[in-house]
């Protein structure tokens, strides 16, 4: 864990995510949502969309629904399926306007279309066959 903290201090996106998740779930350290949020924020600022999605989850659990929706919108627009599901729920519950939802849907589709390739599909298959070890 300490090496991950050091790597995060040096700017490693994966380390930010690892440290944040450890604090959030209390894996190897005492649960500390404030620290988890901090490391998710650092990862999100460096472009880690999984961290951005999880930051939305933390905000939502703290009752900051509008902030959560903004985080999920950003990560959904770059292809995060789980974030898109949350935006859909936000739309159905009145937290997301119709035009924002439509823009997010279009951006999500465009992002996924850009990423499609035989090599990516093969990598995804290998990931699933390996039991989902690692992070995509």
C-alpha cells in the first residue's frame, strides 16, 4: 500500500485509483471516504474515467446528486457504460435534462464507435476469459 501511495504522489493514475479504492473499501487500511474522494479526484483530474465514475458514486452517497451526475456525464461521454446507466437513472428521476441525456448518449456512442477494433474486441475477450483480472 505504501508503495502505491508513493506512486500516486509521483503521479501514477493507476496508483491514484488503487489507493482511492483501498480507502473506500477499507482494503489494507481503515475506511476513509474523505481520503478515497481525494485520490479519486486526483485520478479524475489526470483523465482516469474509472476514478471519475467512482467519484460520482462517492458524491451520490454523500447526497450531492447534481455533482454526481456531472461526474457521471463526463465519464459516460468517453464510453463508461456504468456511468451511462447512472445518467439514465438520473434522467428518469428528473436530475438530468432531456437534452443533456441525449448529448451524453450521442457522445457515449461516438466514443465507443471510435474505440471499436478487432484488436480491442480481442483484448476484451481475453480479459473476460481471464476472469476479469486487472482493470480495463
